[in-house]
């Protein structure tokens, strides 16, 4: 193995969060009836800013290579530099967020330790919990949203919203509560914001828990067939990704390989599991490879030395994308088949619809997981997409689905759907985000619906799509119950 060493330190920007967070309370409170919206007197839109997405040349290595995709996605017409739409008035924003950077789900002494001879990054948090970097990054994202909402005229400077105008609701896991708290510190730094969560600490809230709430023998059979038909070819295409993963972790030098408990990843051993009250499950190489892929990607974000993050290997951006693709496929397999998505996303779809229809609500922040984003986007029938400037192409860490209601000069209501996320460089380098240095912003397209040149849809069309996705759950139950009765 030829290893090319690159020395360099990543500038870490530290934030003094204690004073900001001392005024933020966490509670299990219910909803409040909002007061009428108070808008800022001056409304304006930040100018469009051109960004240079050209990548520098990368050094080659002797590990399996992958074709470049970064340049292709960087030229995507759906890439934006602002959430605002010039000439339109922002009325409301509903955000569904994935938590920010966490430690791997498995801690010390897990299979991660025996699948490689190397020592993993010394995480700043317990297994599955939000890291120090994750909290800092989420505060930056909250500050970006604050500056954007002020520029759009929905928030006044130093905004202190009336009761119910802003709602921050998190799943009850540590990483989602903490993400919400850090986001609120940046969004509303002089306001004592409540972080709403409903269940015991570090447990799953049914709204965010992507489990089957309906199951039957026939539905299980059909869902299994659907998964295999849609994703077996994609899983089979991961053979090169698996080979790369094995080389990066030097698996042949690991305890598991030497004692014979691991002999290599294969692409034809996936078995899926379906049970009421449980998340969709998988066993086989894909699950194990996802666990390692997830840990490596998180290590890449946290570790300043890129080669150290790759256990001494000099990887290209494309190789990092290939490693990340494994976990992206795993999430897609489990949560994006149409018949599965409308089932596991049903409670959250209802929550989003309620937020959009709550009178006087200006801003909603719902904090969950990649499984939530993936299943909701699938249930809404969003077109396929690949995000630029990130190794995670679908639902990057800390990414946010932003649904905005706008009005034009005629008073007509329109809706935009964008994904907002910190790019890989922003996650690693932590530059200050602002209107002149925005995060990644990408307009989503809904299959079968026409958007204008600003990526705006007629509000009635989007609301019908959301309502249809919610009704699809009831129709699914009715169809299978009729089959059972026949």
C-alpha cells in the first residue's frame, strides 16, 4: 500500500455558547395558540451570489478508483445560492431537519473495533449523541436561518416571537434535542425558546419513529418483493464500494478477518425484515458495511487530517463519495420504497401538514433523522437528485427540508421545497455561514407537478400532494384488509 502523507491543520472556530444557551429551556410542553404575525417593517432579498465550485486537482492513489461526480452535480440547475425568491413575500417556513454530527451509533467494544486494526477517532460524545462539532455547526446553521429570515422580512432583528409563532419540536433522542437547542441558540439568541419533546429522554417519539404502524402477511410479502425489485440491482452495483471499504479499514489485518468471523462483503445476501411496531430491517453485508461507512464518514468530518481520517490512505473526493454511498443506499433501501414510505412517514406527514395549516405560525423546526427525511421525500414523490459539494448525496448530516409559503404581488400563494445542508468543506472547516457564504441549497422537484423558474409550485398543488401522501396510508390499509376478507 502506497500512502501519501499530507500535513495540514483545519482551522477550528470556537464559539462561546454558554451564555447563549443558559436562556434556552427544554420542556415537554404542548402547542400554544399563536398570536397574529408581526412582520419586520423592511423586507428585502439578498442578491444572488455566484459561487466557484471548481475543485482542485487531487492526488491519485493505488486504491480502487471511482469516476468523478462532483463537477457534474455542481452544474445542476437546481443548485441555489439563496432560499429567497425575489419579488415574493415569505409567509411561513416549515423545516424538517436531520440532527447534526454525532458519534457512531456503536460505541467502544462494538464490532467497529474488531473489523479494523486501526483506532477510531476519539469522539467528543457518547455513542449516538451529538458531538461538540455538531453543536457548533448547528448553531452556525441557526444563525444563517436568522439572517435569512431577517432579510426576507419574516423576523425582525433580535426577534422575540409571540406565543406560538415559532415552534421547535424534537424527537426525544439526545442528538435531536441537542441539535434543536443549538439551532435555537443561533436562530433566536435573545429569546427564551422552548424545545418541545414529548417522550422520556433519549427514547423515540412516535411522530419521528419510522416504524410500521400497519402490517399484514400480504403487505409484508409485497413490500419485500418491492424492496428486492427496486434495490437488488443497486446493491449489486456496490461491489467496488465494498472493495474500497475493505481496503481503507485494512480488514485483512483485523481481528474479525483473522479469526474467520468476517470473510468479505458480498452483494447478494440482503434479507429484509418487516414487523408492526418495528423499523424496516436488513441483515447481511449491506448492514455491516453501512455501520462502517457511517463511522468513517463521521470520522472524516471530525478529524482535521484527511489521511488520518482514512486510516493512513490518501483518498479522493470520489472515493469518499463511494464510501458514503453505501450508507446512502442502506437508508434508501429501508425507507424509500413507495409502499414502505407512506407507512413509516405517516405520522410526520400529518405533523408537517398541521404546521402548514396552523394560523399565525411563522416558523417550525422539526428535528429527526435521515430516515425521516428519506421517507417523507419518497412519500411526496420527489424526483431523484444528487446534491453537489457533499459526499452524502441524499440526506447529509444536519440537512434540512425547508418548505416555504410565499405570496406574489397578486396575493397568490406558492410553495417552495429546498434542501439546505452544510457542504463537506463547511462541515470540516466550519467557516462562518452568512448571506454571502450560504450553506448548500438545492431545489427539489415533485414528480408530475410543474414549478416556475424560481422553483415555486402552486400552493394548492403541493397541499394536495401532501394530503394524497397522507391518504395513501389509509388506502393501503383498506386495500390489504379487503384482500384479507376476500
